[in-house]
C-alpha cells in the first residue's frame, strides 16, 4: 500500500531533518534580506527624487532671476 501523505517526522533521518532546517533558515534569511534591501532602495529613491525636485526648483529660480554676475 502506498503512502498518500507526507512522511512523519519520526521516520526521517537526522541528516534529512538537519538539511530541511538549514534550508528553511536559509530561505527565511534570503527573503528577510530581500525585503530589507527593497525598503532601503525605496527610501534612497524617495530621497533622490526629493533632492532632484529641490535642485530643479533652485535651477528654475536661477533661470528666472538670471546670473548674478552678468555683464
């Protein structure tokens, strides 16, 4: 008779249990780091957009007023 469900933990070897645990920890760390890196990229992008917007406003003011030392 064939088993239809997953094998119970007690029938798995210690090597298999250790491999499963290491794989689980590796995947959890990978996805935790992925989320953290994504959030950091979003913060840097927002900061860059803010700086670019401020520089654009400053550049527009210079173009309207004109150079200070124009002859």
